């Protein structure tokens, strides 16, 4: 990895992490629920974006530095598997088994659909 690539990933992460925090707080502040909707929306929008970027990359519309910045850096910092896991475990610990199951199945199912949709859009462009 070149210094330019490493800096692109770092810059993307520098933008992605606060974007995740702000998006999660904006959504969580508006929806009162046991389900972690902020994390869900962040991860689904990130899946859509990463699918789109992958499609653009496969079509040659995304250079290596742009891809490192947007896909690896931004999407890597924006989406959050660890928070998803933590919040699912919290639901289980609180005895909210059905909500935990909804969170897991919904995140995986919708995540695959949004990533596939983004990929299809990126390939069509």
C-alpha cells in the first residue's frame, strides 16, 4: 500500500466515523423503540453505498485512490458491525429475544438486498 492510499483510507475514515455518529444520533433521537434503528439505517445506507461503489469500480468508474477513500475508508468507518453485535446482545440480555431476532434477520436480509441494489445501480451506470 502506498502512502497516498493509506492517507485516502484515513481521510475516508475521518469523515465516515463522525457521519455514522451524527446519523445514528439523528435517527435514534426521532424514533423511540427497543430496536436500534439508528445503527440499522446507518448499516443499510452503508451497504447500499458500498454496493454502488463496487459496481462503479467493476465498471472502471472508480480509481484506486477514490475507491480506498470512499469504500474502505468512509464505508469502513461509517458502518458498524461491532455496534450491531453489541446492541443485539443488549436486547438478548434484556430478554427482548424477538427484537434481537428481528435485528439480526432484518440487518442481514435488508443488508444483502441494499448491497445488491447498490451493485446493480453501479453496474448500470
